[in-house]
C-alpha cells in the first residue's frame, strides 16, 4: 500500500528512486491513481531501476507462497474438501507462471529476484487460519494485481512475448472474474 511504499522508499531508496517516487505522488490525484502510478513505476517497494517486470516476478513468487499458506490454513467444513485441493492447484498455477516469467526475463537480459527480495517487495500472507471466503477474496486480489502489472510489463515486450503474456492474463482473468466470483457467491 501507499504507506509501506513511502516508508520503504524513504528508508531504503536511493536518491533516484526517491525523486521518481515523489514525481509520481505529485502527478497522482487520488489513491487509485497513486497505486496505478506505483505499479507503473515498478518502484512500489524497491524493484531495481524501477523495473516493472522484476516487480511482476516478485509478486507472482510471493503470491505462490501466500497461496500455499492459504492452502494449509483454510478453515470451515463447507466445501473444504473441494477448496483445499483447488488452492493447491492455484499455487501450482502461480509456480508455472513464475517460472515462465523468470525464464522470459532472463532471456531479455534481466536477473531473477531472490526469494528474499521478492518477499521484501511483496510480503506473503500471514500464517493463520483463513475462512474460505477470505482465501478466495485474496486469490481474486492476487489475480487482478498480476493482470494489472502484466498490462504494464507487456507494453515493452516484443509482440511474440506480449501475445504469450496476454494468454496468461486471459487465464487469470477467467479464474478471477468467473470461477472465483462464482465461488464467492456460493459462500455468501
């Protein structure tokens, strides 16, 4: 969020990152614009040189670990036997996406973020029990955040890679906007 990004930049950012961050804050008129600008800048929590692709990889890696936490700590008998394995499928999908992103990034000359750096950029979900509703609301947020960040990243990719990224976005979109929304309706 904005507070943690501001704190991080002020504590750990170099002068260039601080200047970029302040410029984005001045250009944004409300919180939604600020969040959008932070995603666009890639400096939301310390990606090197403001690289949004690096941030995308960190997000996906962290979301995979968070989905594992949700998988291990989902509670409630209603749908547990169906939802528990579904969360395992989801973190597997994030692992596959992360693998593709990392390999693509390396092929473009980038360096894979360490697990430590990924978790610094995007912390994992707290290890505690989560209701089914909480789990799937979080997964919905992860999917939509990844889609937004992919929109930013694909603008700078060659067409053949942008096309592949769009197909991965489409899968996330279907999962978030159809499957998860339908599941959340049944839990209301």
